[in-house]
């Protein structure tokens, strides 16, 4: 990489530090930007600058927005009684794309990971708690991921919320569509059986 002018190698280094980009792709993108027509590189740079200046967390649910309140929280058609707790905005968007949920969300912006120094204070747990006092919430659906951190976070939430009058539920786990029982891991099968429902 030393053969490149310093500005170019600096850009390649920065691009390759982005998630999902290796040095090869970073070099390809840098070369493309160098020759990109019609102000494309300038407009990308401007877009990144605007992103940092204008995108913030929704003051209610902590989803990303360029307004004080996000489009979901501001939508009067959403069911304000149901709040789905997710780890990240990416998880929120995945649930939104399913079209299966019409309530509102609470984005924790992380999961409990004591070994990495992430405790309850580092994620948006107290904000969830204060929503219980200010909104007419009847059900909290915990949709953290089925990872060890996601599970630990779900159990922590259950502990601190169990004395509140709201109904606390956890999303079900089971066999994925197109899956095969004989190739399904033991824990997933166990959960699928425990979470069985009447037809
Ligand atoms: Zn919101």
C-alpha cells in the first residue's frame, strides 16, 4: 500500500476499517471514488457529513431519526400499548419489514455484556422504565437475540419489570421455515417444544 500517495492510502485504510470491508474492497472503492464522475464522491462525502449532523436517536424509542420523534412513534395508527424491546435499529427494521408488529419499539442500543464493560447503565434500560410511567403501555415484548448476551438482557429485564402491572412476553423461538428437525440444534428444539401453541 506504500506505493500509493499518502491521501489515497489513508482513505484505503479508513475504508478497510469499516465493517464488512477488507483491504481489497476498500482499494476498489477508493479507486472508484478517485475517478467517479459527476461529483459522486463529493456528494457521498456531503451525505456522510449530513448523517453525523442530522441523524439522532428518537426521544421516545431511540430508533434513528432526523426529527425529534421517529416516524414510528409519531404514527397515530400504531398501537401505543405494545412496546417491542430490541437490541439495535437493525433488529427494529427487520421486524418492521416482516409487517407483523403494529406497536411501538424500544431500542436498547446494545445488550448487557459485563465482560465488555456493558452494564444496565450503558444501554437504554432506565429510559424503558421511565416510559412505563409516562405511556399507557400494556405489554412489553422482549425481542433481544437468542445469544447469551441477548438472553441475559432478557432475563435482567424480566427481573426488573416483573413487579410492574404490564404483561411481559418474550418472542418465541422455533424451527425456521424450510428447516429440518433432524438438523436443528438441541436448544432450538427444546425452545420450540416449550413454546408450542394450540392449532
Ligand atoms: Zn421512536
